[in-house]
C-alpha cells in the first residue's frame, strides 16, 4: 500500500510545497496545478515518486514495527490492559505515539529532500538536492521540521 500511495501523494505534495514556498505562484490550488503542468509538464508532479519510496516504505515499516513491539511489551508487562478497554486504548495510543515518532525519525531526511526538490521549478536530481541541503546546513538540514512532524505523525498514527 505504501508503494501505491507514493503515486497518489507525490503530486499533491508537489502542489502543497509549491504553494507554501511561493505564495504568489498562483491564486489557488488549481492555478498552481495548471501552471506547474504548463511550465514543467505533467510528469513534474510525479518526479519525486522515487524519493517518496525512500520516505514512505521505511516510514510504514518503522511505524508498524515500533507499534507492534511496544504494544506487545506493554500487554506483557500489564496483562490487565488486555481485559480493560480503557487501558487497552491507552496502550494503543502510547504505541501509536512511539510508532509515529520512530517513523518520523527514519523518514524526515527524505521529506527534506522532497521539499527541496519541489520548492521551485527545477531539473535537480534527488542527489543534487541532498548535496544542496548538506552544503546549506550540513546534516542538520535533514532534521529540519522534525519536531513538528513528530507531533503530527504521532497524533496521526495514534
């Protein structure tokens, strides 16, 4: 599902990033899509799909791995949580929070690359975007926005 999801999410994210990074690019989302297709071609909306694979597949693997491992540990530690619906919900919420945080950590570098690629019209490759990010801020560039994403993804996964 993560593989197929990349083909659906990449165009929407490209439009979202362009809208945020260049607020005067067009009047609305439809204008952004039209202008991007007109200036860059339809395939530009899908140019980040390979980077999405690098983002989404590890994200989902880590999300489920940490969720399953942490909830299993909590149920073994607190067997009463299996019988009490409120405790069971608490275990799931905590496991989801941990899963979201872990998933953010493994996927954030690819998120930074996607954002760099789609800020403006460019023929830049993902590896060129990586080099630009490293030159601009070093390894810290790949952690930019991670704290907000941790909050967002932990709430989403929970």
